């Protein structure tokens, strides 16, 4: 039974105790994750409180550092597990120094702030017990905090563990406090540990402190970030509000404790879910209203009107109405209408609306005992964008315009945050009592490595702009191209004349590139996806080199059905072009050039190269992507070059269950790539460098324990004598640090080739940041590379420069990209499969870039 | 109503259940909730603008009252600073309050201080609640208390609740209900004190209570006795409102809610309402255009969604809709869709906020595109944002 079906089944057999209305707490603080917020938040969570004490006690009795960290959910935990994986110590060549040396030094401003602590700073961890025992975390906290002994101390408390920055007078302290009802409760506070500032537990406590501080600055937590709803950016035309905010983190970088903040926006729809649904139904008509609503809404996060919580919509229960009753926690039955009137003075206007169903994650135990919350659409607001909205060009443009910040604008936001933190009385008090000093913004020195030359067939060119060398390419012959002799074009009747003129154009631009295009067979069909597919099925034979489809609209079903058929069922490279693209007057030549280049690649051609000093090098890109169609499935893509020049690419792709380890298919893929190399070069590559993208928080350990051994075994089995040397690098496009260069009074994006390998890196890793892209608007974000395995022993300098070189080799874009080309190819491949074909592509296409 | 129940250490909303461990009387809803409900009812009935809770403790009552639309100022006073600090954030606006702001401003402030001290920021209130407060005073403090609350603060209404010791006969234990209680009064004692205070400070007083006695023991009265005091003369109001006294309380927490009284929020809400109305009319227009082309669909009667959907395309005409039908119709010119402001203002909520077309136009200036004479909102008939 699928997850959805389970939800449904549960929805039908609703036991009264299972359903509840969106957690009836009048509590104003956001949904919080275990300890991380326990102190800053006042939400008393009764979910599973009966288990809280035993559970915590269990965690504590073993009394080691791992436990406190392990007990709690959320990001911190996962990040922590990654940080405990110290890969650098195993890499002898970088143990002492992981910094490169080439290039021109450049001074960079970061979005990291120094956090200073006194030398002898300690965190004191206490264990608190109550007699008689009390379950409510809030009450436990209230009782403890009302004691004068603690009132002016810096403290963080999750109901069991208390952290203080000052030692209490006695190791074991007995206090008593009274509840509002007059019950006397005895509290025993026992010192369990003294922790130095470098302890991971301290990082966790610092994160809590900053969460508290941001809340004091009137920010609200949604997910992991903090937003300020009082200063929204409005896009009324699209009914959107953007809340400005920050992603924050506190972490130990090389030698210092740093606070990092990056500007973030939360998109909110200025309409209730009910309005959204009503509109959707008007638009689509009655017949498919329910399906459309479910399709659009399920999986989205909503914000409730009356409290500060967010919920994920897991289902819509059309059989429940606001006039139905549910059972409150005290056992009484009440209708939803009456409940909201009584509790929040809210009058529901639509008594026929269905309810949204959200499964509540039980934070403390992984029992099958999943609870549901029923939410009234009228009282919910959508956060984020519904899937289809992201394809709305106008809307996305409007959002991008509002959220794109220039380097200077970004810096101003940061400066204001720092200023607010330092000026706000409560925030300052919080920092001071903990002994923390919020210092200045950190600057560091990076290096700009030399720019690369692009090798084309007859000459080497030094592009005018590293961002885009399409102009330099225009008159040059590409490295190699296959002639296109037998091919098929399918278009609608209406598009016949544009198609003709486009084909002329294609031939004209093809010639100077060295790409010969013969006259294709043109089929005219009706304007529907089935007609296109039918024509393909009918006319494609093994002789056909390529199929081009001139699509009448960007309706997804055209593209999906064509790609699915031609990449799996009947493997032939295909090229889809939107008819409306061909109507753009005056741009025909550049459009035709782009398409011609893409077609050459799909036929196995090579466009350009860069100089690679390593003579026998295989680079591999691996990416993982969730399947858009079926939940619980992921697509793993693997791309490797098959020639030393790094211009020909071999690819493999597989769909597998989320639960399966990615590693399972890697050995097969790697062996396939080595076989291909062997066939091509009559030997094995001397070195293999794997760029692994799509790694989530906390997966580092899995990579090291499962994926690398798989790759290694494939490599060692490939040869009986000297097997290729392997390096594995984790690539992350999303990372918190940003780097800007100061020029005069203003700030700018650093030039491409900027490498940062100090200051913002981690002492336990062999890591670096590389900016390999150029942008004219907005702020660039660096890509983060973490070398987790390295047999090759290349100097850091060479590793960095090689990575930069590889960012030049993505054939879909004559310019630099933000990740090494194999990663981008792997991404493109997984995206095609995850979004369109949902089927493994045929092996016959493995040697061409059919997925471009 | 009281009922027998052995299980009693139930924790609700972070409060320990009213009845201590070994008791067998349990109230449903719990007694403390009944007291809060009583105050909430008073607020609903009398619509006070400024409300204070003296001895607010964990701010539970304030959390209930913050949802009341009539209140514009809510104050809590307590001597336990730690508690106020810890609970303050429970009173901050929700994220939803920014998306759908209140009608009226609301400022909530928590003060650390003793209710036996005078602070001019507590002058001019409409309702002051002293729930389970006076029994914690020793005789000296009890003597000072009326002078501060009745004499100095002198709000329009005061509600005082305290345990009824007559009811204690139903409890097995003979001690006070709370070890910090300095006294527990019988109904007679409380009423004598209350009438005396009412006379002295020209208030009228009514007595009531919550926590009804079990059947057969009606003569002991309610578990909690309540006196509701109302000020007789309102003539001194202007004198009372002079805010030049001392500030002795320390502000622990303060927050201000977004509301339609604030121009930026008001403008936002008006803009979105206008877009919503225009969008709705546009949809209706598009649907009617489409219905010309399509056959009416036959809905499956067994489909549970039918009811919800069926009233979408053909809404029942309400009074408001009828009023709207009287106004100028929206119209199309080319691919533009126009909705006259006259029609938009017929939307009850917008009429309520803006009042008239001129005001509406003012709100929309520079934000929404109007036609050349400014009489109608202009949008594209076919939005590219159709998804």
C-alpha cells in the first residue's frame, strides 16, 4: 500500500482518538523540533509526553556525548553526524596543509561573523528530575525558571537537560517550586558534565541561543529559517507575499566559532487554501476538481491562521465537513465550527469545505502510531509555490526580480541583522549572559586561479568572457561532428513554414561548425501528443539517426511521451523544439546554432575541450534526484568520460527505491564506465576522480562506508596489476557561506576561478569553495567541494584547478557553469528520467549526450 | 458539575489540574478553565477595549483573551519575573496575523511588579481581572489592595474570584487548597468584604461563581466565588486618564499586533481583496464563456465531493450578491477585463474597510492598474498565470 493509500485508509477508519484539529494549542510559537527550540518556544507539546521522561532518561543513562545529540531531530543532528566524520586525517598529503597556492590573492568579505568566547568558557550540563514527576515540558520549564536561583542566568532547558554557562554552587541542588494549583514540586538539579566550547553539544546550544535571539527580533521560524512577516515584499498581481529572512548557522570553521547568515525569502500565497481550491475548481470544471486539488495541494506546507504552526498536506478528506464533530483531548465532542468560534473567535464561512489531513510526525518515537490533524482550508495559507506555478514564467520572473539581491543589497541586509542583534536589548542580554561576544564580519583571502583556454578544432582560443564564449565559437569548427544524413522531422501542419525556414537556417549554421545536415523526412501531423507519438512509432526505423519534433505547445505530455518512447522503447536521439521559439524573428541564427550544437552532441560529437595536464584521467559525475511521478523512488545518474581528452561521455541511469542504498548500482556503473574506457583506449585510466552531487545532510558516513567501497571494488576488479587511483569529492551547490570582493565603496561578485580554502572551511575536512560562474545580476554563491577520499594524492592546488577546468566542459552552454561538467550531465540525465520518462534509458544511448 | 473520578493528574495546557492528588472531585471542564471562560464571557458581553489581568502568572488568561476582537490593550501584571519572561512569547502575534490582520490595534504588555503598587499605566481600564489573587495576600496587603485597584486604577469593571471555603467541606482535607493561601473565605466573608469595598469606592457588585457543587450538596455554593464590580459614576473619567503618574512596573514584554488601523496593512488587505474580487468575476466570466462551448456535465450523485463543488460555479445568491447585481457589470474590451469600482465596493468586507469609492481609489493608487478615468480596475482577461 502506498503512503497515500495508507493515509486514505486511515482517513476512512478514523478513530476518534486519532483525529484532532490542528493541535489546539493557543501557543504562539512555531512548530519546533525537540530540544533545539524547547527553550525558546513555549509550545507545550503533549504529543507523546507520556513517553518523554523514560525516553530522555534512557538517553541520559548511557551518559555520553553522542546521546544528547542523537536524541534530537532536525538539522543539527544530521550536520553533527557529518562533522564527526573526519576524513582529512586519513589523507596524508593534506594533513598539514590543504591550501593551494596558484593564482592571484583576492580579499573577500564573507557572511560569517566572529563569535568570541572567553578562554576558559565552559558549558555546564545538568540533569533535572521532578518529584512528583511532571509530564508537561512547559510546566517543567515554568517551575524551574520561576526559581530565583536561575532567573538571571543564561540557560537552555529541554525538560530534562539544563545547560548553564555558570556553575551552580553545588553539584546537586534541590529546589522546590509550586504549581499554580499549589502543588509543591521538588526539583533535583545534578551536574552531569562540563563541556569545552569545542564540544558539538555547545554548537547545539549556540544554535538555540540564536534561535531565541531571532525570535526576539520579531522573526518567525518556518522550517529551518527565520522570517520577518512585518516587512513583506508584496506581489499582489500574483497574490504573493515574500517574507524576508535568514538562514542561519553557528559552526566551528577552521579555528573559530562563527555565526553565518544568508538572506532567504519565504513565499506565501495571500489567499486561503479554500480560495485556492475554489479558484482551481472554477478553472478546471467540476469533473476533475478533486483530483486537481489533490494533485496541486498534497505535499505543500500550510500555515494555520490561528497558531504558529506549519503542516504538510498529506491528503484531503472530502467526506468531513466543518459541521462534523471531533473529539477533543478531554474526550468531549465538538464541531469544528464551534471549536474555532470558541477557541479563537473565528467564524467559518463555508460549511461545505472538506478538511485537509496532515500526518503529525511523532518526534520522539518512531512508532507506527501516526496521528492526524484535520485542518480547515479556510484557515490555512499556502507557503511556497504549488508545483505548476513554478512553470509560470511571469510569476517566477516577478519573484526573481524581488528576491534577487545585488552584492551590496545583500551586505546591507546582513549588516542590519548584525546591528539588530547588537542593539536589541533582549538579544544583547541573551548573548552577554552566555558570555558570547558577537564580533565583526569575517574577511579572508581567496585566490583567483588562472583562466582557461578553450580548444577548438583548428585553434586554441582565449574567450573574451569566461561566462560565454558562444561568440568566439561562431566561426570555429567544433572538435568532431557526425554528418546527419537520415533523420526525421515531425511538426504540426501549422508549423510547416517555420519548420522549413528553420531547417534552412540549421543547414547554414551547421556548415561552418563542421556539422553537415542533409534534408530530413518531414512528417506533418495533427496537434496532439498522441499524433506525434504515433508518427514516431510509425516512421522511426533503425536507420534513423535523429528525430526532431517541432512541438506546438509546451504542454508536458508532448515532451514526456516522445522522450519516454525514444530514450527507452526505441532508442534514437531526439530533439524537441517549441514552434513558438522558431517564431522569434531576428534570433533565428543564434537559436539554430544552439540547436545545431545540441544535435551534434546527441549524435556523439565533441564541441570543445580544455587542456588537461593529467594524461589518463577519468572524471565521473553522480547525481541523485527524486522521481516526480512515484514517491519513494529516486533516480541515480552516473556520467563518465571515455577518452583522455574528456570530450566523450558514457552514462548510466537507474530508478530505485529510496530505501535502497545508492551504492548498490555504483559498482555496476563504474565497471561499465571502465569497460567503455578500455574499449576506447585499450587500457585503464590511471586516475579516476568522482564528483558526487545530491548528497543530503548526514549522508557523509554512508558515502564513506558504502559507496566508496563499491567504487573501489569495481576499480580493483578491473585490473590485476595496477588499478586506477580513486578520489571522491562531494559537491554541494547549496552552502551558507558567500564571498564578495570589495572594490572601492561597493561590493562585487568575485571573478570566476575564485578559490577559498581557508577560514570558511572545516578543520576536519579537505574542502574548498570554488566560484566557477559569472552572473550579471544577483549574488553568486560558491560551490562547496569536500574531498572525502583521495588516493591520487594530487596537490590541493591541482585538485582545485582541475575542478575549475571541468566547469568549462558542459556542452549545453558555451561558458562556465557552477559545477564540474560530469555533475551537470548527471543532473541533466536524472532530471530527464525523474521528470519525463520515469524509465531507465536504453543502453544503446549510453555513449551519447542524448539527455541534453 | 462535579463528578467522581479517581484519575486526576491530568495536565492540560501546561496547567496542573485544579484538584490536588487525593481529591475525588473533578470538574469538567477543569475549574481554572471555567474561571477563564467566565472572564471571556464577560468580555464578549461587555466588549471592553482595555483589559488587565492582575497576577497573570503563566498568562493563560491573556492567551485566551488575545483572540477577542474588541480588545485593543491587554496588560498582565505579576510579581514573578521569571514566569513572565518565559511566557511572554506566547502572546506574540501569529504569522497568520500578518496575512490576515485584526480589525483593531492590539498592544499586549507584561509588567513585572506588585499589584499593591500604583502604576499610572494601569489607569483607564475597562476591565480588570483578579483571578484567584486576593487569597494570596496577608492581611496587611489585603488592606492595601482595594485602594490600588478600586481607588487608584478605578476601572469600569473589576472581576475578583477567590475560593469558597463553604465548598471545602466536600474535600477530605481540611487545609487550604494551596499552601500559599493566607485565607479562604466563606461566601458570607467574601460578600461582606466585597460590599464594603463597593460602597467605599462607589461600585455595584454582583456575586456568582463557577464550579457547581455536586447534586445533593447545593447549599455549599460554587467552588470558586466571584464578585463582579461595576463602577457607578463615570464622570471622573477625564481626571482618571491623566497619565502623569509614576512608572513603577518594569516592562518585561510588549508586542503590537498588525491591524487594519495601520495604513500599510490596510492597504495590503484592500489590494488583495480587490484582486480577489476581480479574479472571481473574471473566472465567472471565463466560466460562462466556456459553458457556451461545453455540454453541462452530469455529476455522479454518489460522489461525496459533489456538494462542495456543486455550489461553486453557481453560487447561491446572498444578500450581498444581490446588492452586487445592482451595481455596474464588469466588461471586456479586447483582451482586457474591467471591473467598475462601484461593483468592487459592493463586496461587504471592502465596503466595510473603505466606505466609499473615493477611498477605495485612494487605496489602489499606484498599486492596481485602473482604466483611464479611474472608474474601473483593468486586468488581462486571459492570465498567463493559469495553472
